[in-house]
C-alpha cells in the first residue's frame, strides 16, 4: 500500500489523461456524425468520427474480448515489472502516467462501447494516415521516451533491469 501512495503522481497523471481523453471522445461522438470529416486545415488535418473495432490500424478487428484481456494483462505487467518496486524520477512518473492514461482510456472505450473512438485524421504528403485519438498519442509518446531511455542506457531508469 505504501508503494502505491509513493507512486500517486503516476495515478494522478493517468486519471487526468483518462478524463481529458473521455471528454474529447464524448464531444466528438455527440457533435460529429459517424464518418463525417470536419476540415481543420484543408488537405492536411481533419476531425473525423471513426469507430475502431480492433487495435492500432484496425488490426485484430472483431477480437474485442481478447484485446480487453491482453490490455488488462499489460496494465498488470507494467505495474508488476516496471513500477512496483522501482524508485522513480519525476519525469519517469509522468511517462508512466501518460502510458497508463492512454492504455486505460482506450480500454474504457472497448469495455463500455465495444470499440475505440478515433477522431484525428491527417493527410501527410498525400498519405491518409490512419485515424487515431489522444490515448494513442499518449501511448506513443510514452513508449518513445521509454525506448530512448533504453537506447541511452539510463542505468535501469524507466525500465527495470533487476537480476
């Protein structure tokens, strides 16, 4: 219990990220019709209400229960292997807060809606990038910093190197 309280920054950041993610998805879902494309910057950025029944890039579409189970196992595994016993710097807590916030934000959609609401659509150099959401951004940003930390070899920070 003591360790959970010591990691409260992670949980506070996660909670804030989840709330913001869910508010945005609520607004999108209630103000933009499904598949309607609202131009923000012509030929570059649009808000589009899309339902993703799979994971990233709609892989594993139709595997809702499996995705829910795998996500819960990832949440538990992240805590058990990387967060539970480790002393963390402030920026590490932020990174893991973002990661948990993103993962749980999409998990909430999968559990309660049966799909994830995606809404950020970009056309980059003529390529229509798959539509994504804030939770996806949080996951990608946090994973980017975790990978950079591993590459730099930050002496066990971010990722545990217990023997």
